[in-house]
C-alpha cells in the first residue's frame, strides 16, 4: 500500500465528504482536494501556535494550571470540542445552512 493510498483511506474514514470528493474526482481534482486539506492543516497549526509565540510565559502558567485539572474533565472538554468540530464539518459539507 502506498503512502498516498493510506492517506486517502484515512481521509475516507474520518471525513466522509472529503472521501466522496476523492472517490468521485479525477486525479488532478483529488490532488486539489489534498492541497486544500494540507492548507487547512497549515492554518490550524498557525492558529494553534499563536499563543505560544505571542505570550509564552502566560502559556507556561496556563499549562501548569491545566496539568492540575482532573483528566476526566479534560476528556469531556476534548470530546465536546471534537463534537463541535465534527458538527461544523457536517454543516458546511452536507447542508446549505452555512
């Protein structure tokens, strides 16, 4: 199995809309979809790194406080954030609401 087919398989599992796009489009369009996905990952990395660049001391303090939070609470917060993210993906890809 090639790296590209593994990546496409992962996309089909975790993002059905992107999987449909990869299955239905000819090779150049699927490469455009891959470029789009990689651009989105890049934007996420940029946004995630902003607090560390802008105020690293405050981030260290916040991370120390975060390490004292009960793991069950962190898990619930993570699941809620993931649910909101999945809902946004669904709304933007499968409906005309947004």
